[in-house]
C-alpha cells in the first residue's frame, strides 16, 4: 500500500492496490502510532470530564484492543488480517476528515506488509475499501447486494460482521474525538474538496411499519458457546439490540463492549426527549428506516417535531426558528452525522448555552455518535421490508 500526500491537503490517502517496494514506507506522523490512549489518542482533557465519561469511555478503549490487536491470526472463517482492519479504519477516518484519526491509523498501517499483488487480492481489497467508504459516507446505499459483493471476493459472514463493527467504531471515535477537540477550543481544519454526507431521501420513511430482517444468520443457541449465550442474555433484552444481538453475538466480546458503551452513553442523557430527538434525526439522516421507526414508536414528545424530522432538514429548520432548543440540537446532530470534522468550539458552546455542563455536552455528542453506529449496523447487516 502506497501512501500519498496531495499538495494543499494535510490529509492521508491510500491506494487500494499493493505494489513491490524496495524500502519501508514511513508514515508522515510516525509518533501517532505510539499513543497511550488508543481511543482519545492522547488528547489533553480535564480529569473531571474523563471521570464523568468513564462508563462509556472504558469499554471504548477496551474495544480498540479487540478490533486492532498487535497480531491477528486468520483462518478460513475469519480472514480479515491486521492490514485489512487498519486499512478499513484508515478509509473511514479519511471519510470523516478528523486529522488525529487519519494520522493514527496511517501510522499503524504504514509498516505492515500489504497483500500480494494478484488480481484476486487487489479485487478483494478494492471491494473492502469501497464498502467501508460507502457505509461511512453514504450508508443508505448499502444493501444485500453490497453484502453479496463482499462474499463474492471471499469474505465470510464473520468478516462482514467484524468489518461493519470496525466502520461503526471508527465513526464513533471520530465524532467523540471531534467533540472533545471542540470542548478544548481547538480550531477545525477543513480539507479542500472534502464533501459532506447528504441526508437520506424522504421517500424511504413514508412507511412506518417496515420490519427488519437479518441478512446474516444469528448464532444457533443449540451450539453456541457459553460466552455467546451470556452476551445474548445480557444485551438482547435491550430494545436497541433485540434484533441485532443474535447476529452480533458471533463476535461476542465485541458485542459485550458495544453493549457497555451503549449503556454508559445512554445513561449520560437524562432527558428522554433529547435522547429521542437525537436518535430519530440520526436515523433520518443516515437512512436507517428501522432505527427511525423504532425511535418513532418510542417518541413521547411533540408530534409536530417528529413529523418535521420525518420530512427532513428544510422543514426541521423552519420549525427550529420557533423552537430554539430543538433547532440547536438538530443542527448539532446534522454536523456530527454529516461532517464531524467541521464540529467546532462555537457549536459546542451552543450546547453549553442550552444549559448542558461540559460532561453532559460530551455525553450528548457520544450518544449522537453511537446512534450513527447503530444505524449502520442495522443498514449493513439486514434489510427492511
């Protein structure tokens, strides 16, 4: 894999094809791989804020080690190498444009040997890269055909589950890191030519009764391991994991960490209407019909507000002119969902102006980031009919 830096862009890009090289390619910021905190990447933060976030921050740190260990053993059922995992993470980091993440994953990826240069390997890596970029940047285009294309190049169902979790995790990391940087007042660095995610089409949300069906078989409880059964018992009772848990339990340690992140982040949002609005609008932006329908059914706030979310950005902005709090929250969700690299100190200050303390504002950012992760799991691992 060759690294390139384009003139005028302080940003990492990587090729999808490997090529022979006579010397080891070094990352632009090699020290970015040698951080103590692999989730927050050694951001300097107040101790009281870190302590307030520990319920979701500790499992997020643990999950990094599960997804990106120093050594990975592949077999016929789990074929994703360390190179595949970090290449996917770098692709997602590039989509979201948060420089700290780009530097870190590029620095970890650079020393690794790439796959051989055969046509099959290049096609496999190209398909992985395309899937990661699409699920990160335009999740509503992912469907059963996208899963089939991954299977066609040799990925197993276990690989697809793990890769989808990696994409969701790095998206969660990008948004929370952006939130912490905004809290610190760090200026954002806009990358020339970087677009932003577009809101999903309103037509997808016209039918409120669509049912989600898993595209990958869940674990068979008759032959499941003790760890898998424990994970199912712990997380399937939660509505957010009722349908997802049997599929995610194939990688039960990852499911356990995600469940702990969910429980910790949700506990930070004391206002159920705020949490519901964030979940509803996140699903609307990302095109997760089932997540939207679930949030709609649980919604206890204003019908006018929920209908405005269903109709999309323009209607919601008009309503926000008379409902200042909801309008500000919707703007925050939109920026975090569509362009986290543009989330800045001014927007963080607007949360403080609504009455949130700094830890509460960060908790809101984390909840929004987690909703996007869950949206992508539902989109990638199943279908609504």
